[in-house]
């Protein structure tokens, strides 16, 4: 039945043509929508603010000569000028439709005339580096973005232009560009990836504007029109049933633009197709999955190749927020996102948001709850877990990744976690190694160190086995496997937990990580409990890494500081980039305290026989100073089976301006492993106050109703379900 329904849906796409005359504009804004915006500009503050910001940008551009420079490097003046050109053309087109002032249409026409003269003279960019090349830009991706924006401008002035103008622009720019994408670079066009999404959106939107149904069909089904590529296949394969995007939050922030812009164009030109209902409203799920991963300040967590600062103010998120609100009749949470963004898009969707937003006085910033997203198109390839506690901007958030690798932008970081607290990533992800659009830094492209360090396992808060990255840092091998969901329970605000496995990263080594976020009234702040269990039939070296930001305060272990001469920690898999600044060893519990963002953080882990600790800093074998010089603590043991049992505790307060410091010492005294076997693990945590917490976790298949009975050291431990946290008397 499912296949029959899919066939009917696809058949409806292929048989509904563009027979009726096209009314321009047809992609993003309508004549009626433009008129309603014009009538409401003086009544809706958010709409007026957005309009005036757009008008200010374009009016400034009108005062300067139009520049269409020869192609250049990524991040170069030429690169940025062409990007600004498409922004200005699109913005001017919307102003033309809203105000009716022809100066905006003339501006677009003059610019397109310059491109019509230049584009036929261009060949493949000489600045491409192992990428599908563009002609205006170093890579085809940027060129598809140019077309997505420029074709919207062309749509808005289509009826204003003369037939001769239209013939010139289509002959010299648009059709050759579409041919470059679909014929010369068909592999990139059909790719199930954000590059492919931009490509199909560009060609599909062009087809809708110029009445070329072949372009629309190629955009929907791929160049062979067999459904193995194209927009629908991307909607099928790039998102889990929960809407989680396989490349991670940073890249869905970027891909939201073509997904929502093309869907909006299809809805306007072919409303009977109901694209927003496709795959159980997958675009709605995709948008919510994106924004529900964000930190309380609206920044996307830097999973996989990602910036640490990209947030909900990004243009793609603004576009998706307003379209989702309008097309899905969403609730006030998206109005709260609009409040963070401070602007709306200039079409019917943005108008709807602005009307319901009013002056914003009664709109609250959304505070997302704990949530788990399944990963993989079938929802059976692991997932992403997020635990949250606290209120407002001071919310604590714990994230663990255990899904798919993420293809070309994926990192080798299964069971990696990020801790956000007090407005900061206090246990961070490095993100990508890239100085985006800074031309002197490798043309603004990904740096070589992105592969040699940022993607490697040791660059993340997980365990590296035998100083070798997961799947030997082979993306093709990593894409064949994924993490596995074990259990997730956020039903009790005081004790939240997520557990996952990764059994295919290292031959013969099985890994399970269980992380708790516990809010206890006896402590000022919530704390994290981490149980990382590894099992193998042979001995391995296990490196548990904790990356942190801030200042080293103290540790309980004696160590030797390499303050005269330092050497890298290893030779490959990212270790070559870590300076060994200090090291120590011990058999007792290890404790370490650092200060960041006005709050102290202490890491305490259970004793391990003959354990070593390394205090490292990024920067070795980095002659161009491409990497940030951030610290990490690496705990090393050599065993067959190992359980790293640890606590991360925020505590105290520091204000340098007031010269005030409170409670710089941790509350916890010991973490003790009672026992661990294939059935389960039991640990006890003791605070200096004498209060104890006993934590029991199943290592078997998850079952919320199963009764467990373990015996360690002659003592029996019983509980029902996947876990149990018991508070013991002093």
C-alpha cells in the first residue's frame, strides 16, 4: 500500500504540468502578498523593521557602481562581491514588488546585463580544490546558491522586463548555468547531500519561472528522472522520521534555505501537490528538530563540521521559521524564535508572523525540553540525545551523539558529548577547522587540519582506542555503521538519563556510554554522571578525553610539567597536534578543577590501576597557526575491560571585577566502582557532606520492566528497569 501511495504521489508530480499561464512573481512572493505587506508596514513593528533594514541595504547599493568582478578564491573580494550581488538583487526585487518603485527593477536589470556579458566567457573555475567547480565561484555549491537567489529576483521583475531582455538573460546566464549543473556536473546535482539540495532547488525554481517543466522534473527526481536523485529523494534519505538531519544541526541550518524555498515555490506554483505534507510533514519535523537542538542562547551545537557560533539568526533559519509558522499553523514557540531573530521575511509567511507577533511584549523566548532524535532515514541508525534542566538562559544542557557518521562532513566521534552550562559550552566540541571566507587562511575553505585534527576521535569527548580514530578515520567505512540507541528517560526532572552503544568503531571492542543529568536539592547546580564501559577479549589502550575551556585551577594528582621542552602526544590520528604539557600517574581517584565563565567545574573519576593522565594543548605540528590552542585532559588505562565512572560538577562563583570567589572546591569526594559485568554496572558517589548516591545501570538489552539482580563483593543489588539512582543516608 505504501508503494502504491508513493507511486500516486510521484505520478501527480509528473503529470501536473505548467499548462496554465504563469503569473509572476510565482516563487516567493505574490502580487497580493506584496500589496498586503505595503498596507501593513505602518502597523506591524517587526515587519516594518525588516522592511527598513532591507531598504537601507539596497538604497546604499544603488549609490555605488555595480561590480561584477572576475572569479576569485573563496573568501576573496570577488567571491564576497558576487555573494553580495545576489543578496542585493533578491532584496531589490522584493522592494520593487512591495513599493512599485522601478529604480529597484532597473538596478537588477543593470546587474544581470553585466552577468550576461561575463558568464558566456567563463570556464570552470581554476580555484576549485577537489570540488565540483563553478564558473563564477570556486565551487558549484556557491553558484547554485547564486541561482537560487537570483532567480527569485528575475521572477519579481519578469513581467517588467522586455522579451528581448528575458531572451538574453536566459540564453547567456540561466540556461547555460542549469546545463552546467545538470549535464556537466550531474553527479553533484544528484548527490544526496546539502550540495545536491541547493542544486535541485536552483534548477527547479528556474524551471517554474521560465516554464521549463523538464527542469522541474529533473529537480524532483534527478537527471535521469527515475527517482534515485532529486528533491523528493533528499526528503526521503537526509532526514530521520523525527526530522533529524544526518549531517547535523549546523548543516541543516544551511540546508533549510533550499528545502523551504523550493517547497514554498512548489506550493505556490503547484498547490495541489501538497509538498509540505510530503512524508508526514517531514519539513515541519526537520525545522523543529533543528531548533530543538540549540543551546539556550540559540546557538547550534557544533556537531560534525560546524562553527561554534552559528545561531538561529542565520538567514536560512529565519526563512524556515516564517514559512513553517505559516504553512503548518505552528504555535507560539516559533514566535519566540522570531523574537530571537528580530526580523521576518518579506512575503505572506513573514507577514503572518509579524501580525501574530505584534509588539512582541507577550512573546516568550522558547525553552526547549529534553528530547531524543532517532537518526537515519529509517530511524534505526542510532540517534542524538539531549538532556536539559534549569530555567531561562542559565539552563544546563547535556548532549550525546550516537547516530550516523554524517558522510563527508561527519566526525569520528561516536558516543561524544557536549556540556553547556551557565551560558557557555564548558565541555565543548572543537567544531570545524576552518576560517570561513578569510582568504589568507587557505582561501576560506576547510583547512588541512580539519582532517588531521578536528575530525579525529581524540578531538572529541569520547574514548580513543589504541591512539587510533574510530573506523581508522575512513569516512566510507564509518558511513556503513552507526551508533545504537540503548535507552533514554527524561520523565523525572531530577534524574534524567541517556544510554547508547557503539560496537562497530573498533574491531573487537564494544562500547557503551550512559550519561545522567541529576538535579539534587543538596547541591547548588545539577551534575553529570558518566559511565563509559568498554569490553574486549584482548588488551587495549583506552584514552578518555575531556576537552574544556577556561583556566586550570588544581588537581589532586602529582604531575610533571614539561615546561622546558614539549613533544606531541603521538604521530597520527590527531595526536600529532596535541602538545603533552604535563603528565602524571596514580591508582587513586583523579580530580581536576577548572574555571570558566565565572563558575568552577570539577571532574572526578573512579580509580583505575596504573592510570596515566596527560594535560594537553592543541598546537603541535601547526606551522600556520590554523588551530585554536585549547586544553584537554586525557586519562589513559591499558586493560581488556574498563569502566570509566566519572562526575562533572559545576560549583562556586568567581567575579574578577568584584574580586570575589566563593566555593572553589568540589562537593564530591569519591567515585567508586562497586562492580560491572555483562548484566549491569553499579557505582557509588560520595559527597564531602557524607551524602551518597548509588547508581545502577543495565548493560543488557533495554527493558523498562525487567528486574535486575547483581552480586558484587558478596553484596546484592536489585532494581527494576534500565537504571536506578538511590540516595543513601549519611
